[in-house]
């Protein structure tokens, strides 16, 4: 990049996409500042585990110079996959080969720490909740944070996830409810405290469905298992039933009733959890979401193309981040770089989002997906 003085680049969001973008920019000598609303890196539980794929997420980590460290930190054995029926019988079982590296699992917190530790000190400014972006399309732009702080920059990269505040400056689109709701349940110290569940889930993931409801259980690091209880239901089904999300006992009773035809062993995945359930109604942006091009604002990851959680979200966020950073390193102006990035990213995400449109309902379907293809990345 030959611009003088160097462009002022602000990345909003210290998720996997925003941090990977900052890291790859830094490797090319381009400074960026990342702003995140979290008070600090440990301000909230980062959630479960993510599988990074060889043909997108891992490509970004290679450009970030972090791929070997990722392989060291990730769980190769997490690539194990089981499909069960409501009785707990195994319908399909994939055990990874010793050299299989298509999609190892890594805990979100571990991935975030890996990326954070790779950045120049001071890159991330915590406790900055973006409220709005103002300024002309050609720039410069002004970021307005909660509390009144403002910052001027030449390029705003919206990496601020599903409910992106940056997106509002270029697009009217908002995520829509898909009709499918997840309820997250956690099991701790599973080897000692939940041996049946440890055995049922194995080292990777186990899924089951009966046409109306489904379960997706995943081994996480630190001897934890996370289960998503998946239901076709209104987004507000908990409050509509007169319950609060923290009414663990009453929600549990309802779930056990809904899964009454499942075997006692499978119902443990629904009701033996430690601690409260976490309500996660699943939203998605309209398939093929795009926006009015601006040389001073762009989006990546969920901010650009929120899709249902079918294993691509973080991988696309990392790939976007990588391509945007490389475009900024290779083009003479920020405007040319943003154009080149969007010319590749928008058609790719449009195609993927159309393929996945409605596919979240497959999670409760009894039609078995093509597991062999999924395991091999076809
Ligand atoms: C239940 C569930 C399970 C999932 N499982 C998988 C999976 O197994 N595999 C997979 O690939 N994907 C999965 N996903 C999707 C995946 O989590 C996302 O696609 C991925 O995290 C997107 O990364 P990102 O960097 O774009 O955004 P995020 O990870 O959402 O990061 C956004 C960051 O922006 C910050 N932020 C938000 N708003 C503001 C603001 N106004 N101001 C400042 N900062 C802000 C947030 O604090 C956050 O740090 C799942 C999603 C859900 C909901």
C-alpha cells in the first residue's frame, strides 16, 4: 500500500474475524485498531467449540502465521461424528484417521487467546460499544461509542457480529428468526460426573432427531460437553409459556415432556445438565445480503452474512478477514482494496447463504445427511 500517510483503519469487533484481520494486516506492516464492547478478554464466557476447516478457516490461520499453533491447540479427536436415533442406537459413526486434519475442533476461548496473543500490544481497545458510524461515503468516517467517545478513520471494518452496528451505516437489513430455536445445556467434569453422557457423545459430536426436535451434543475442551436442544418453536417460546430463561427446573420439566418418547439415556442429554439453559433463537440475514458499496466501510463475517449455525460461520469470518487484509496489503488505495474484497466475498457468501437457506430445519429432520461427504469436506 503506497498511501501516505497510512490509512486509519478501525475494526469493530474482537471476534475471530476482527482479530484475524488485525493479525494479518499487522504481518503486512499495516496498523489497525480493534474496538470491542466487552470490558476485557475474559469479560464473558466465549461459548463452545468451533471446527476450523482446511479450505477456509485454516487458510486464514496460515496467512496469520498461526496454523501450526492451531494444530497444537486443537482437538484432532474432536472430528469424531456420531448420528444416533432417539433410542441412542448408532446409525453412523465417523472416527478420524490419525492424520485427518480436515476440521479439528478448538474452544472459542482458546482461539480468541491465540489471536489476541499474536497482536501488537494495544491493538484492542476493550469497553468500546459502537453506537453509530457517520460521515460521507467517501470518508473519513466517525465512530460514535457509548459514553460519547468518537474516533475518526479512513476505513471502518464491521466485524461486530450478528447484530452489527456498523452494518446499519450501509444496509437496512436485519436478521430474521429462522423458526428454529436452540437451548444450550452444559455438562461439566463429564468423565467423573456424567460418564454415560461422555460415552454417548464420544470425543467429537453426536446428533439425533425425530422430525420435530433434535439434539446436537459436542465434546469441548476441559472435560465439558455442550448440548444444543433444537426445536421448531416461536422465538419467544420461553416467555410465551410464562417462564423466564433462568427457570431451569420448569424449563427442564417441559423439555423432558417434549422428549418423552426418547430413551432415558438420551433424555439425560436434555435434563441432566449442570446450571441454567442458555436460550439461542437462531436468526439469519436474508440470503444474498449485500449493500451499497462504500470505499470507507465494509463488513466481514456474521456482520456481512449471518447464516444458521451449520458449521460455516466462523470459517467464512476467518476467510473474509484474510482476504480483506490481503487486499489491503496488495492494492494502492483502500477503495480499490475494499472493491476487490467485496467482488470475491459477496458472491461467495450469497451462494453459501442460498445453499443454507432453510437448512437449519434439517437439524430436526430424520433424513440422514451425507455424513461421509461432511467428514471428508465434500
Ligand atoms: C449457537 C451457535 C453455535 C455456533 N456454532 C458454530 C460452529 O460450530 N461452527 C461455526 O463455524 N460457526 C458456529 N457458529 C457461528 C459462529 O459463532 C459465528 O459465525 C462466528 O463467531 C462469527 O465471527 P465474527 O468474528 O464475524 O463475529 P462474532 O464472533 O460474533 O464477534 C463479534 C464481536 O463483536 C463485538 N461487538 C458486537 N457488537 C458490538 C458493538 N456494537 N460495538 C463493539 N463491539 C461489538 C462482540 O463483543 C464480539 O466480540 C455458531 C453460532 C451460534 C449462535
